[in-house]
C-alpha cells in the first residue's frame, strides 16, 4: 500500500485553508472529469482528486491524516507510525466509494455517504478511554537518527463504571518524525487508556523537549556553535575542525575575520519537515591568552605601534 500525499495531489500547501482546498479540487475536477476530459489517465486523476478532497474537506479527517502524513512520502510504501493500526477491510466498494486502500486504511468506511453512519457508531459505542500526556526529552542527535526510541509511560485503567482502579506500564518504540521541533506535540492514536464498554482507546500525546546540548544552540532548523579563536587566527586566517552532530568539518576562517562574526555550513543543522537539513552557524569568538611574559607583551606593544589601529575611531 503506497502513501498518498493529498496536498500534493491537489497542488496546495499543507497550510492551505478550506477555501483554497475546495478551489483546487474544483479546478482538477473540471479538468479531469471523465465525461469531458481528453487528458491521459483522466479517470485515475479525477479519482485521486476526489479522494484527496474527501480526506481534507473535513476538519476531523484532515487532522487524522495530518497526524500520519509526517510518516510517509508520496508514492512510497506506507507502514504507519509505531502503534498505528490500519482500519482496513473497508476498501473499494464497501462504503469507501472507489477510494484507494490507503484511504480506507485510515478512515475505514467513512467515505462519501457514511459521515456518522453505523460503521462509525459501532466504533464509538461505550466510553472513550482517557488520553495520556507526557513529555519526551530527546537529544539533538536523535532527531537525525532513523532508529526508533523506546518510550515507557503509565496508562490509567478504569472499571466498567469508569472509575480509576490502577495504572499499568506500557512501552512503545516511537519513530521521531523528521523536522520535529522543541515543544511539538505528537499524537499516537489509540495508545492511551483503554475504552470502557467497547469504547475506543484514548490517544497518547508526546510533547517533544530538546535536551540542552553542551555545544549547540537551536534556532529553528539551524544550529549555532561558538568557535573560540586566538586573535592571530582571526587576523591571519586559519583552518579549524568544527564539531557537528554527525562528526567534524574543516572550516576555513578568512584572514581579517571579526570577533562575533558568523559563518555558516550548509546541511549541518537539524532536519526540516521535508527531511532537508538546515545550517550550522559558527560564531567566531576571540579568546585572549590568560597570561603573557615580557617577551610576548613586547610583541603586542610592537604590533600596537605598527598597526596604528584605533578601534574606537567612530565610537
């Protein structure tokens, strides 16, 4: 089953409002409607547009799809995030119209004509389980890794009357999505407390917290590191090994560089939502020797005379 990027199909940004989504769908529907279009693969493109619009026109469906979208790429096989379960069994003619298996795996039989029908009522019978909230601290290095992170949390258990009786410990292997940001809230559907009387499970909400890093500060998708340099390295230029999250790079500091000046290295920051990495900004910092003998002081005095430089000329 391949993932479908419904925003890409409609040709809109993920931030598009309902009006823009409807306008994009109408434009494609007019262009590819099988009764009037002579375009190649018009029928398939018309079905794709209809399916995309069906998924995005409802706020509930769109929110559910957006939760999954970060885990897939258009046209690539889709497995879903840890703990995700396909609704399945509702493909094709069984209530989903002519929509794909991918659509049915997310929304079940909530296709056209099934908004709140019997299929959905059967899933929402009883009392829904309690949602679970927790903070998930992660290292900056983990935002770049493809490995899953084990998360252990407490899940409340309730009796048939809805009274809290105990907590149980539960563990999941969670894939950290590309482009995750500090403070971002991730929803894992159905991983909260179990429902009562056949009700649906609650959800698990993870709030991402970046653990402080000893070397790097974070600005969006970019990282900042302060590079200590001797005054003569700023004046004469130098090639310095600079740490990154994945190793070291050699940075050429041009002669005549200034204290506080920033240099940047492309592709050594954090990942954004598209999976591309931002910049590493290297801030230059002049560091003076702590102590100097008479011979070194003499050299500084000679430099002061020969340079004839007044740093406060325009002060």
